[in-house]
């Protein structure tokens, strides 16, 4: 069965964006992206690079981890503000929203249904794993369905901001098995976790 994997960048103090929710890696962002960090993504997770970045880097590798990406309305609208209607044209792209009517892009599926039921149906389908891009609210609503996490841990703190999971997540302590890790010279660490067997039952 396919797995839902929360593949996300986080600061040391557990934030995925600043308090305003803006793209922390954008032109006015505070989040540095070292060259070796990008190189690691290209080598191991090429499908997680947005279409414009793939084109700029001449990346054509379809990747081996994911063929579907899920994101919430706020995350999706970050791209819309700069004219990008589908940041991941190489993946099946689902956006969860009850307020977006018609999709701004024919390749992007707007889903108003319950995220949990949608993910359970996706897991039953054939294919590679499902990438939960975020944001924090969607991650919170899918907390019980997350089978794995790949945390791109940045060697920085910001004090406050948008957490890995919003306050809508239930209090439900879970343990995770560290299955892989990569430490870059820049101090960034890629941590791969799978839900511990007891928690997955």
C-alpha cells in the first residue's frame, strides 16, 4: 500500500515558515538554501523540486519516491501570487480547499472533500508514495494518516512562526523509527522516519 510521507523543511525550533506564512525561501525570505542542499535534492528527491527549478537546473529525472503531491490552499496560493498555477506539473497535484472554486490550472485537482478519506482512497491506488507538502493545517488534519516523515532540518532558529503541525492536530503522542539520515557540510540534516510498528497498528 502507498504511504503518506510528510516531506518538509523545518528549523531547529520546529517551524516551517515565519509568522506571516510567506515563502521563507523566496526573494525576500530568511531561509538560506546552500548549493549542496539543492544538489542533494536533485540527486535523491528530484521530484520534490518545483517545475521552474527543475527547468532551470535541467532536471528531467522523474524520481523514485513520489508521484503525487498534496497541499493546502494557503501553500498553493503562495505560488499563485507569483503566477505559478502548477508548481509540480510532473506530479499528480491535489490542493485541498473549500473556498477555491474552479481550478486555476487544468492539471491541478481542487479537493473539497475530507482530506482523511481522500488520502485513504489514494493509498489504495497503485503508484509511488504520496508527498504531503503542507501546510501546517493540512498536516494537522492528516496527522493520523502520516506513515513517514522526511524532515529537512535547517541549522537555524526563528523564535516563532508556523509549526510543523497547526493547533488543529490532536494530542496523540507517536513514536517514529529513524530509518535514514544525511548530514550536509552546511549543517542541514535530512532525517527520514517511519511510524514505529506499535503506533502504526
